[in-house]
C-alpha cells in the first residue's frame, strides 16, 4: 500500500505488518481507538452550545468558528450572542434557520432548565444525564477523552525521546558514564513524585503544561533500562567496530546503526506507556491535583461519581470510557509485541 506513494517497504516491515494484522483483536482495537480519538478531535462539531451553521436574512454564519454579536441577528445588545436564549432563537428562526450539533452542550455549559436538581438522570436532552453542576455528562466525556489522549501522547513522546537518548548514551559508552547514570537514576527514582505534585499545586495552579512537565520529569526513566540493554549488547557488534574503524563519529553510529535495532524493544512499550500516561492524568484529576476546576476531565467525573452515589450514571459513564480506552491500548500493545516477535511467523 505504501509503495504506491513512493515509500520503500522492506520485506521485514511487510512481515511485521502482516503479523500485526494477524492479531485481529489488536488490529480492530487500533481502528476503534483511532475512531474514538478522531471523534474527540472534532468535539466542537459534536457537542457545542453554538449552532454549526446559521442562515439569517440570506447570509450564512458559522458560530462554531467565529464569534458574533447579538445585534447581528436583530438583537438589542452588542454582546456575544447566546444561541440558547429563546428570544434570540426566535429572531433567527423568523428570518432563517439553524443547524445544531447532535449534543447542544459544551463541556462547561450548564443546563438551567433541568426538571430535577442536579445531578439529573439521563433524558432526551441530556443523553447520559448531568453532573452535580448541571453540565452534560456526554459532552464532558468527549472533551475529557480528547484531553486525556492528547496529554498521554505528548507525555509518551516527550518522555520517550528523553529516555531513549539517556539510555543510548548510558549503554553505548558504558563504564563510568553508565555507573554515574545508574546512581543518578536510583536517586531520581526515589523522589516522592506525589509529594512534589502537592507542593507544586500549593505554589502554582496546576494546568495542562505544568502537569505535563512534572510527569515528564519522572516518566522518562521507564525506557532507559530497555534502551541501555540494547546499546550494551550492540556496542561490540562487528558492524559497530567496523564503523569505528572507518572513522565514523559516535553520534552517527548511535543514530544510524544502533538506534534502529534498539527501537524494536522501545516500540513494543509505547502503547503501554500511553495507557499509563492516561491513567496518571485520570488519577491526578480524581485526587484534585490535576487540571484546573471546570476542565473536562475523566478523573473529575469519576470523583463526582464517588461523591454522588445517588447518581450512578456519573461513575458508570466515566469508568466505561476509561476502561474501554485502556483495554484498546492494551490490545494494540499485544499486537505490536507479536509483530516484533521473531518467533512468530505469519502466513502472508
């Protein structure tokens, strides 16, 4: 397939891809995960308190992508238009029409027309009910899933780059460099990560990038041992000695020759590191040390389910999304592990 676009695919890559596809559970889990992630990326088009398209007096308006004043639709005040206001809705419908997304709530939109006190049970307007502040649960799940996956991807990529670089230097040079890195990792791994988060939360308001930086500082050590072992094994191979004899620099040998072999073990860990990153953010939000209050968060929804046992839809919905996401990543990780396992042969 890739050869049609001019991408050269080696026979080894074809065999690994065939082995990955042979694991049907992992193959379909990957597509289902990509589908959920793609839907969450378009959260504004699925769950929003603004119409997708408005036709008013012969002109087209796109409130999802641009802010409009109330006076643009015949209103009185020059403030930002509130499309859930019955008065403004009537003005627009008299001289045009509106196309709404399937869910007419954002993650922070409060439904003030609930028939019962919040948290309200599922209804035709709120498909999975509302939380304890009257916000739509399904909208918060969609936005929360997007934040969790994006956070996990950024944390996985950044920590993997640092971990692979540290493990490569440690394993390739060995000796005193390896010894110093080992002692540093022992000290660094013994630091109380949760206490540091509590201290940082008391000094600054934790946010997306703050949490990413703190977790990255402690998460990069997960791949060091694997990459170090691969570089220690490959540093004395014949092709490495030949490259040194030809005068090739250490950096080029590490990047061009040794690193591709070490990446095989690294790639098998990536789905599991991603799932661990999502769990870390969910746990911090559950403890109240994560994203700022009001943010779309799966952990916050689980915490609300714990605090509101009379509203089981909160905990069930949050647990179902987290469990489904982690299960899909585990299945994908198993398929990747099988694809890179030389003992498994695929019938191509």
